C-alpha cells in the first residue's frame, strides 16, 4: 500500500519556486495530486512541510469530489493524505460513489 512517504515532490510549474507537487497513479486507475506552498507561496491550500492540498482523479481523469462544494481538500497533514491514498487504493469505485452521493445529498438540501 502506497503512503505519503512514497510521493516524490518537485517544483510546481505554475507556482515557480513557491510551490511543490507530487502525483501518483494507483493500480486501480485512480490517481492523486498533492500540492503545497513553499517559502511564502500563496497558490495552494497547504503550507509545506505541515499541510497539503489534495485532489483525486478517477480512471477517466475526472475529479472525484472530496468535499460537497469543492473537488480538493486543503490543509491535510501527512497522515490524512496517507489515509485518503489508502481508501482509494483499497476500493476507489466505492469511495467515489460515496463521495458523489454525499455531494448530491448536501446540494439537494441547500
């Protein structure tokens, strides 16, 4: 099972020297993107080395909605990123269905 420690971070191309990024594809076709600000950057919902912004993509390359009103999760620590990675590696389809259902329920009640 892959965890946060298996991610390799590089400079984020659109944030110049103010952001980092890492990505990983899982065996089941889902993938994760993890980004964070460095040295005073203000592009992302996370500040390296403590917190990170995370997105998950399904097999078609579409965002999986990680929140009812946003596709990304911000301010996630290393353990939270590892937990999300584990959930999508174990059963990405079920996780995606659950998150779409939660999003729809919340939006229908607004």
